[in-house]
C-alpha cells in the first residue's frame, strides 16, 4: 500500500474508497477530533470539503462518535459499521471498517449499495407478505365474528349472482333452516322448498322483483322444520345493477319466530290490561321510582273527575292526600322501597277534582331488579267511601241497640226488685200452701230474670266500653272457689262438687267478678253433666307469676265444631240437662270478658276420653301483668289480652 502524501490524494490500484484520518489533540494530549490527510480516487466523491475535520462531515449517517473512534486509535481493535452517504444529489451505502494507523485510523469503505437495495426490496416484500397474512387473519376473524353474530341473531346471509346463475348461503344455514348436513342447495328453487307451499308463489315473485328492480327489498314467509314446528323468516335484500342489467342481489334472512311470539305476548298483555282497566272501577296505576312518573288508567275520570293526563307524578299524588294522612301514607310507601318489601297497602283520603275527599284503599306490588332496587310498582286505587259510610252506619246502629238494651236492662231492675221483695214479704206473713208454691215460683222466676238482666248489662259494658270494669284488691282464689262451691251445693244438694287446692293461690283480682267466673263455669258444668257425674274445681299455682283455675267433668264432650265459637255471645254449648240458666247464651262470653279484663286467658279442651276441662290462667297481679304468653294463647279458645278499667261505675 502506498503511503499517504501531503497532497491529500492517494494513487494506487484500490477499487474501494480509502481515507486516512489523523488525530487532533489539545495541549494536554486530549483527543478533540479527527482530520483526513489522504484518500484514494474512489473516495474523492464522498470526502467532505473544504474542511478536513471529521466533525464537519455532513450528509453521513451511521458515523460513530469521536470517542468510539478514539478507542480504535488507543486500543488498536478495528471497528466495523455501516455508512449512508449523500453527496451532490447521490447517495450510497458502505460497509465501513476503521483500522488503527499511527495516531489515527484508516477508513476502508466497501460499497454495498446494490446489496442494500436488494435487502430493501426483500424487506418490503416481506412486509407486504406480513400485511397480507395479517389481513387474511383479520378476514378470518371477521368471518368468525360474522358467523357468531349471525348464529346469535338467528340470521343467515345470502347472495344471488346473475353471472354465475347461483344462489349461495352462509355456513350457518344448515342450523338456521333445520336441514341435515350437506342438505343446502344453491338455487332459489331450493329456498322455495323451505317455504310453506301456500307461500312459494309469493316468494318467487319477490325474488323476481329483486332481480329486475334495483334497490332494497323485504318480505316474510313461513317455513316448516323437520321436527314439525313452523318458523317465520324475514328476508331483506339489496339488488345491484350495472347499465340497467341485474348484477347480483345481497341480503340476510332472519328467524323472527320468537320475536313475533314476544310481540304477540306483549299485545295480549296490553289487551288484558286495557280490558281489566275498562272492566273495573278501580284506578290502575304504575309508578317508576327512578323518575317519579305515574301512569294512570282511564278510571281516574270516573272515580276522581281527572283525565289521565291531568293526574301528575309522585309529588302531585302526595299533594292530593289529606294533610292528616299524608305523612303516614307517603312514609309507609318510602319505607317499603327502602326496606325491601314487596306489597303495600294504605287507606287514606284523596282529593278529587271538585275539591272533595274520597276515601280510597290503595294497594301496590313492587318489582325489583337484580340489585334489589324497585324498578316499578303496579297497583290499584279503590273508592271505599260508601263502604266506610255503610260500616259507620252499621256500627252506629249496633251501638244504639246495645245502648238501648243496656238502658232497658238497667231500668227493669227496679220493678223486678220490687216484685221479688213483695213475694218474699208475702211468704214471711204466712199464706196457704198453694199460695206459697206460687210465691216460690215468682221468686225463682224473678231470680232468673235478674240473672238475664245482669248478663245483658255485662254484655253491654263489654261491647260499648271494650271491657268490663273491675274492682281490684288482694284476693284468695281458694276462698272464691270455696264460696262458690258452698253456694252451688246448697242450690244443688243432689250433686257432687269436688274442690282441690294446691298452694296459697293468692293474687290481686276482683273478688266478685272472679266469683262470677267460677259460678258461671261450675253452673255450666252442672247443666251439661248427668246427676251422678261429679264436677271438679281445682286451683293451683303455675310458677311465681300465674294462678290456674280448672273446672272439669266427665260428661258428654262438646262437639268439635262448637269449640271455635263457644265463647261468642248468644252461643250454646249444646242442649242443657235442665232448664237452668239465663237461656241467652251469654255465660261463657261474660266469662271470657271477665278473664280478659284480668289480663288472663281462658281455654277449653273436650274429648270423650278425658272429658271437658275449662282452664283459666290469671296473672298474680292484674294491675300491671304482662299479656298472656304465646304458649298460653295456643290452647283452643284462648283469647288475647285487652285493656281494662279498675273502676266500676255504680248502677
């Protein structure tokens, strides 16, 4: 190789460009840059000028940084890289190699422009191939998505090609038409075979119009399936023409069987709702809590005087409720929405269009979504104004009758008392035996009438005041039972009365009313048992808070169908053995009212094996005793607690 000269040019037989660079250093020897010192003729077109500095070598891409080239000078290891050089409108690609040369380096350039162009062409071809593959992949994906969409939507695509004279369907057509595999045809006639025989001519005409008339077309037809069901299809197509001649027709066919069924179900439901709204006098409504909107039926005009469009939303509805009812009614509705309820009922007064208030019974049912929120609520508003007035009139008449009976019973006591005293006085003065029998009959009848009047007065107190008033004081239940047994034994010396006492059985009760309870129950037992059957009276303690009284006998049991109404007024337990008693059927009713006034319970059990037993459970203190326990109320005939008064008005 010829050594470089100061002229800057190297002459030799080197076909590739060759350039020598010398290091440029500072005073301290630090590498600052490189300058070319010589080059061969092949490198002349690419050598930068007029500056010799490598840093001024513009139009070159891929040139390493001076520090990297400095490593070649310092370390002596060659460095290879690619250069892209532009000069005078031309550009070349070189494979460069820097080799240490003294305090610089020799840059050998191997022209690979043609190889670079081949690589570029190859890269572009590979890129086009990759894009083609990507497009094919996307096309397959679109086809798969289309197939899935068609299957989900119950649709197929079809095409009629005039040039090929063929009719083609998408791949899911077998399942769509319910035909066996490989059963698809490629002609319109095959499609006509899928249609109901009565509709084939109409379908053929529709396809003929598609071919002859450019634009969009649609029609429906029915087609039987192999399983015997009939499906309904809707065909939509777009025909394309070229120079007035048919080219092809593209379209889709949709299975609309379920859609038609759903539409028919909706129409039927709407028709049922319309007929129900017309057939009832109630106002039907639908409330959407999310918007507050309320849909009202046409009955609102008949009931309230409003047209449906005059009836407003939730706020308007609340405004029409009577002010004394508004907070209660609106609050109950909002609690149902918030607390997860389903049924709502309210009675209130609602303002009609003329300003008057109508008593209504409003009932609704909530429908909730998957999150438990109320999506809508449907209900009815019933006019109960006349019914409430009728009930009020009936209640007033009942109160009047009971008040009249009470007054009559009270006023009858005075003349009846005079009759009894007169008969007793005549008996003391001495009268013939025949007259004594008459006087005794008068006294007995007067006593029976007195019992009837007392029962009527007790009935009136229970009905009008809701309870029978009491005089409460410390009372011994055994003492009450002992007194009643002695009185009954004196009246019925031929009967056997047994008294069992377990414990002190003391409490706070009304002595006279409690004696009335025991007397009525014992008298009832004597009336419905044979003469030779004893009646047992038993009192015992049940824990610390309750005292129990039991009146039992082994007589004929009470019929089971009478047990549920045995304590109702004017009811009889069955035919009595004698004619004793008031005959009004009030004895057991008054027993129940007296026990309830003491905050106790009364029940009865009657079977052929165990006989009949009336059980009275009394709290130890009727002043502030709790209501009877559910276990005590579970017995047949047991009744719930009612309020009581502790003062007995004078008669």
